[in-house]
C-alpha cells in the first residue's frame, strides 16, 4: 500500500548522547524521557529536533518545609 510511514525525529540525549526517537507529532516543550539514562528532557527546538534538560522552575521552595510551627 502507498501508506506513508510514520516519521520519527531523531534527537540526541545531552546526558548520555544516546539517540532518541521522538514521534513526529511531538510539540515544542514536550517532555521526553531518555530511554537510556532516564533523564527528564524537553523539546527546546523542532528543526532540528533538540532536547535539553527539563527546567525545574519551582525548585527553590524548600523554605516552605522549614516551618515547623505549622501544628
Ligand atoms: Zn540519556
């Protein structure tokens, strides 16, 4: 049949440099987990497909847990 094969984009893990295949319907900022090192990544660019470490934006709220007077 003349059915077009579903494309996958090939990207590279910045952590272990493994090749990662991502579905062609992936969108910018989609989360991707490296199948090799399980690093949390995200799509930072589509052409060429580029993955980068996922940014932890609300990572510095440790102070909230310092409060021991809550009860
Ligand atoms: Zn990796």
